[in-house]
C-alpha cells in the first residue's frame, strides 16, 4: 500500500514566484495535515483538513499561504508570492481519524527560494 | 514554556548500548503519545504509538508513559548504527476535531557509533 505521496521532492524558485506543493494522502484516511520544518523552529503545523474541509489554519504564517483539498485524494499548498524566508521542508501527513490519532508523513518537499 | 520539551542532544552512544530518550509535557489532557524517527532528509516515520499510561514493547523498542509525572520515554536496546537518526516525541489530546492535532518535541539527534 502506497504511503503519502508528495511532489515535487525539490523546488528551487526565485523570490516573488508562485509555488505549488502537492500531496496525495493514504487512501481511506480522514485527516490531512501540512507541516513546515526548519532547523530553527522544528515541525510547525500549518493547516489541517478533516474530510476535505479545512479545520484549523491558525498555523498558516501569512495570507501568502493558501491550501486546498478539492477531494479526498489530493491537496495543494500554495505560496504566492514566495520569499526567501519560506525556504524549508514542507511535509504532508495523513491520519485515519476515528479512534486512531497517529499520523503518517510523506517524504517532504524541500523548497529553496532565492 | 513549551508544551512539549525534548533535549535536542546530540546523544552519542557505542553500538550495543541501551538508549533512553525522553520528553516532558505540561498539558495534562494529552492522552495519545507517539515516537517518530526521522533520518536525514527523510520524512518522520511512526515508530511507537501508545494510549494513556503504561509500557509498550516492539522488538528492541520500548515506549513508556507516566502521566502522573507528565513524562514519556523511548528505550532502544542493543542499539545499532542504523538507529542513528532524530527521534521526535509527539502527543495529542484525542482523535476528533481540534484534539487531533499533534504537538511535537524538537527532536533528539542520536548517533550510534560502530
């Protein structure tokens, strides 16, 4: 069974450009999470969805960040315009929900904004 | 004070040693406790998942939860060089709604020397 799939694995872009990160959660999981990881701040929760509905976006740093989940098998995280301080590894994770709270992470997208 | 505290290390041990990794927390509502292992440039991988207090063993790994002390531990027996990674503790209040959010420690970097 495939795990969480993320694309691209690496992204290098120039400041001001739009960046779109993609995620396919594990089939049957009810929850989807977007995280950002940096050396300075560790793992930060940006936003999470339950049954495709955004539940908590309090971790989204600014209006430049937006996330969507149009169906149960796909989610995007968009940064527009990107800035050098957005450079980080972005992880998507999914969770079965119901009586199970563990989360399964994807391989991450390493974003570099120059 | 952070909700979850974890010594960042690094922790260096010889091969075959018993490793003890720990986290403390302040939120008494936490009920679900997890340990993740993260290799360099990879996503966090779920290692152990426990509910409430007690012990759980899986091969060379043992997770302990002491809710009265707000303290959790991960023990690794007969440590191997392949165990070298960052270990993150994570916990949540529950599995529904807002309580499904995981709060992560900052991670402990472990190096097992051959």
